[in-house]
């Protein structure tokens, strides 16, 4: 039977839902039972909309929001926001029922698109973004190709986001183990 | 979690603060505000109105499609302010780097790797000299007003960029932004140019040679008067008036008067005054200082001959007018050292090339005269071995008394490291450059305050040779041969600058610093090398020794980078006897790649090969055949050019290496000066004279063991070595050994980023051709600007054309970054922007594709943009 606190709530009759918020599947043998929570029925009925579509919708919405935040804050020189975005995703992922196969692509796309959008905007406005990308690559000591400049820049954003995600996961994992 | 937290902390810290030389990449690569914002500066310039707070009146700036600027203002103040604004708009990164170089602030930007450069520059004293020059410049003088206005213009642009955030990428990546510009910084850049053209280490080199080869052999092979045939532009007769006095502390760079600061202490025992050969201590000091300097970036001190300039008049020129051509040979970089512009104001109307960071046109013309310049190459730096005592720290002995050295303290900021303190010691002669073995100070004419800008402003307003000469009387350094032509059909040359003279001692060696060997004065201006309307109607300077052997003053030795005269010989050979020359004639000469030395030596080589005992190998026969059919042109498709050039290097090595080895010449101290692979000018001249028969062959052909060799024997041996070298390096038949496979030109980016330069690209020419390619087989030194000005004999307006290998915008993303290279490479010239009196078709920026900026006085709008 599902968590009594979820009675009447959306998705509360989802097959295999756990109090810990995991998205389906058998309970992890290492997941501790919390006081007041019922164990998860291994094969309960699903009466809500298809799980995959809802999750993708949320996923996409979160990613788009992240892209917007990263892109806008980049204009103000807040270069560390990709890291924060990854950290937030890492911290919130367990509650949202997101797994690594959802969070990793999310933060990587968020970061790359978040920094890619201002570059694209420059190009659309007629600035020589490609030539500037080549300059950035050359000044960074890399082969002077536009794609390398762009990729290097987006990698910095993605690296921040990935590390932030790792930290978020680690914090949540550490707090749950106490 | 600990690992994740640690990695996060390290990553964020590195991205925020950088690590060592790695800049803070987080902010630098931020897509919205980092280096990417430099894209705005890479956009093609468009016509627009801009607010420039410092202006008094509106100024018009027009650009040709190629980016050549014409600035028109109603006051001199506004024309120089606008020039500063335009320079900063397109070359702010270059200007900032140059002033950092002169001020000893490179390590602040680039890290510990540049610390030795900063320490050298702070010791040498470009900043102290610039500060003194500014202190001595009356604010109300034309130069003072120009410097102040110019600095204001630069700062107005910096303010606009700061408001927009569109910094050049180099600033954004490094996260170090330019400080406000001051007149001192313009003078520092003047000092950097002076150092690059005028500071040499010749006495230190002679000390090394004398210590190893011995005095007799050194002076025989590195004589004061070169051994080969020269072409001085001032052959005499010469005057010999008394020297112009120069204060003993003129070049000390001390913040205050050295004399007043001296302590009146009791004289100690007088040291010996008899001059002797360099001691071991002096040799140690010389070697240490040479080694330090040799590790500095190439081009910082003067090592290469630079530039061509010539003029013709009367029947030599079509229409009996006058014509002038100039091509200064300098490091060819991107961006270029030059920014082409025309400046027009009621009191100032000139067109030519400017130096970003400095107001004024350095090479160019006005409505009445044209001028260009070449480096004189005279010895302007003397080194003094100061007499010191362990019992008298911070003191030196001079003119009968012990004196205190003055001290100036600096703190050098180092990116990624702790600040480094530096104390510079000054004597009456100048800054102490080393104390290894012997305390050695340098007395360099570039440290004597020089009113160069005032001289240039006077030149820009001159309308005849008398005014031209008078304006240059205040020019002290770097010594330059100023070539002249005017609308009335006159031509001339005056070598302006300080030629230091000593009453006692050999100035090409380190001298005792006790006083007897001090600089006694300088050559009086009236007696400096000069010529006016020569009877042959042509005059040319290509850095050759400007005067003949009978000139009564000391100008330097054969080792002072006077050109070996091959270019001058070729230029005079072309010009003399011609009549009715046109601009095309001068352009053909500027593009000449005929190797004058090859014309002298190759016949001797062929004769030696034909007479050599023993057969030649098949490749040697083929190479010989190439030479026999060769026209001495160093073209990219010529295999004979490769054979010749490689042979000459092996010939020098074959002749002198046995002596270098036997004498243990310390080439490692300064390879550029001491190594045979750098083909020292003196030795090239010696070998030319010995081979051509001008003088009897030297004992150099005889080996140290005493075994006799003749010039033909050594040539035969060197030829075989050269063919073997080329076969190994290039393979295939000798006919495939084309010069373009060996020789290239490369124009590096000033940022040091290899991908932002041009080339390397197979190139014609060599170090001795008129179209010079200097600095080795991958040449980065050569004609940095080519200009031809023609004054028609009818008194009409001059026609002016020029081109340089680069572009007006330092932003590599800009279409004006390297757009002029193709024209330069192909030998095409562009019309120079006209002066106010110029006629149509002179590139005033009013034709199709012209872009106009209207600069108006007033505060910056909230959202200023140049896009």
C-alpha cells in the first residue's frame, strides 16, 4: 500500500511508489524505513498519467528554467551559476525522484545551452561570434578553431554543473546516511 | 562528500582566481560578459556619431574601406585628442602591452615568466627617463599640449569601453584592465622604441671576444672601419668643430641631480688610471649581463640593421621633381607597430604612419615635404666598470672622490605569485646593470631626456630643409637618418641624435668608471652626417655606415650593426645613372630581391670549384650548374638561392669555427652576438673583402694548428658541406631545393597566440636584399611599412602611396585585422589619405566604402556603443 500521507494526492496510487520518492521499481535493500511510513507495495496499480511523459515534462521545464537563469546571469558576469544549478539539481533530485540518468543530462544541457544561448544571440545580432570563438581558443592556448573555442567555453560551464551536481548528490547522500 | 566538496572548492577557486599563469577562466569565458564581449570590437566599423567628453569642437574621422583613418579637427588639441581616441579604439591592447613593457609591469599580467623582462626594464630606466622628460616638458608647449590631449582621448575611449563592457579579449581573459593613460606613458612607449632601435651591448661582446680571441685578432676581425666596400651617403669632406658638451650625469636616470646628492667624502687612494684589457672581473660582468639580456624576448635590444630610405630629384625623376621612398624594417607583428592616419587641423596637416600610444606622425608627408627614416646604428650605449670597495658599500669612485650610489626601489607585482622587490642602483654614468664580478653601469643616450615629439611636430610643419633640420636639432635618441624630399625639388638626409664621444679609451670596450674615460660630449649637430642636393641627384641610406673612413668622429665599429652595405650598394647601383624615374621605379626597387653579395662571391666560388682538385659529386655538379645560370635573385622558386645562402653560412663556419673552437669563444653567453650561426656582420664583411681580393686574405684561413688554407680551398670545402646539408634537409635533386622550401615569413601575434599570426609562408628575399627578410630563415623582421611620395616638378600636390603588412584593428575577429597583408605581399600600394592641400584620388576616405565617425563633445550616453 502507498504512503498514507499521499492518499488522494496525484500519483499516490502509482505502482511501486516509495515514501522516499523513488520513481518505481523495487525498494532498495539499503533504503531505511522511516518511522511512520509504510513499506512500498512492490506491484501496486498505476492510475495516473504515464510516468515517462510527466517526468519528461518536468525534466524539460526544469532544464529550460535552468537555461534561462544561467543565460541571464551570464550577462551580469555571474559565471558560477552553472555550478549552482548543478548543486540545486543534485540537492533536489532525490525529492523529485530523479535519477542520475535524468540529472546528469539535465545539468549538462542546462549549462551548455545556458552559455550557448548568449553566444548564439551574439551571432544573431551580427557580431563575429565565430571569429571571436577562434580568438578565444587561440588565446587559451588551444588550436585556433572556432568550434574549439565554443566547445571549450561550454565545457567549462558543463564541468561546473557536473561538479555541482556531484556535490549536491553527495550532500544528500551524506545527510541520509546519518 | 569530502571528495566532492574538495573538488568543488578547487574548481571554483581555480575558475575564480586562476592558478599561476592560468587566468580566472570562469569570468573570462563567461558567455555574456567575458572575453566573448570582444566580438563587439570585431564588427565592421560603421558610420555613427560618438560622444567624446574631452573634445572642444566636433571632429570628423573618416575611414577608407581598408580602415585607413583621416582625422579633421578645428584645433590641434582636438586632432590629437581624436587620434588618442582612435588609437585606443583599435589598438588599446597593444598600447597597454607596450607601456607595461617599458614600465616593468608585464609580470603583473603574464606571471613570473616575464619577471626578468620587468627587472631589466626597471634597471635600464625607461620609466625614469619618461618621467624626467615629462617633468621637463612645458605644459603650454606644442608637445605638452599634444601629450595631454592625446592622453585625454585615450581615457575617453577607456571610459566608453568600461561603460559598454566590450573589452578586448586579452583584458577579459586576464581579468586585468587598463589603468588611465598619462603623458608619461606615451613617453614610455617612445622609450621602448628607442631601446629597440638604439640600445646595444657591443662593448660587452668585445669584452668576450677580446678575452677569448685576444686583442689583436679581435680588432683584426671586428675592426672599427669595416673591411668591405661601403657606400656612405655622406662621403665628405667633413668639418671638425668642438664637441657639444654633455653633462656627465645626463643619462643617469636618477630622480634628482646626481651631483647635488654626492657626499663630499675624503678621497681614498686613487686607483690606477692606465687603461688595460678587460680584466677577468670585467669579463665576468660582461658575460653575465650578456647572458641575462640574451634571454630577453628578441627585439627588445637592437641587433638587426633596419630600414631603407632614399630620395631622388632633378633629372633622375620624371618631371624634374623630387621623389622619396621609405621602408622601415621592424618586427612584423599583428597588430603592426604602425597605425596609418592623416591628421588635419589649422596648425597641423600631415599624413603617414603613427605609433599607437604616441601622438604625431613618425613617417609621412605634409603638403610641402616628405620624410622617412632609417636607424643610424651608431654606438649609443657605453658601459662603465665602476670602481668599488668592499669597505665602502653602496659607493663608487669617480673623479677623485668616493660617491654614494643612488637607489630607487620598486615592487614588481607578479600574477600568481608574491610581489618581488627590486632595488636599482644609479651612478653618475647611469643604472648599474650587473654586479657579478664587476659593478657595471651603462651610459646610454636613450636615457638622456629627448624632445622627440616636439621635433616631430616641428617636422610636420616644416616646408623646407632648413626648417626640417632645425626641428630635428632637439632629437637626441634614437639616432636616425632622416631622409627628406620637398615640393621644390630638393632632397637630403640629416642624421639626428646623440653620438657620444670619449676623450680617452676605446669606447667599444667596457671603460673604467673613474672619470677619465667619461663621455666628453657629442658630435655637434652641424657636423653630424648629412647631405643636401647631392650632385648625383640620389641619396640612400640602408643602415650602412653613413660616413667614410676619414670622418673625424667616432660613430661605432663594424660590430655596431651597421649594415654590411649590401643593400646600400644595390640601391645605389639601381638609382645611379637612371633618369625619369617614377613611383613604379621606386616600387620595383623596394621589391628587389637581388642579393648584392651573391653577385660578388658566386663568380669566385664557381672559379674555385672549377679549379678544385678532385671531382665534384653529382649533386655538387648539379648545384654548381644552378649557380652558374643564376641571376642572384632570391626568389621562392630559385634552387640556386638555397645553394648560395647555405653555402655562405657554411663558408663562415669553415673559415672561423676552428678559431672559435680553439679560443673557446663563449657563444652561449649571447648566441645572437657571438655565435657564427648568426653570421656576425663584421665577419661577413671580412670574408667578403678577403674573397673578393679587396684586401689580402687574413690569417683566418690558416688553421690554429698552423696548417695553411686558401680561400678557394675553404670555399670548396664549404660548398661540399652545403650541398650535403641541403640533400639531408630537403632530399631529392638539387633542382628541387627551392628557396621557398627553406625560407618563410611569419608575422606573429603580439598576444603570443600562434593561431592569431600570419604564416609561415614561403617568401622571397633574404637579410641583404632591398626587400629584406631578417631574423633567420623564418623571418619576422622586414619592411613594416612601404611608402613612396612623389612631388611633381610642376609644383602640384604630392602623390602618396603606402602599405603595411597588417591591419588597423588589433581584434583578430575584425575584417581590419590582417586585410592589408595581401596588398603588401603582392607589392601593391594604397593611396595614402590626403592632406588638406591634396587633390582628389589621394585616399581621403571620401570615396565608396568610406565610413565616417562624427565625434562630438559631451558626456557619454547611458548606453554608448560603437557597433
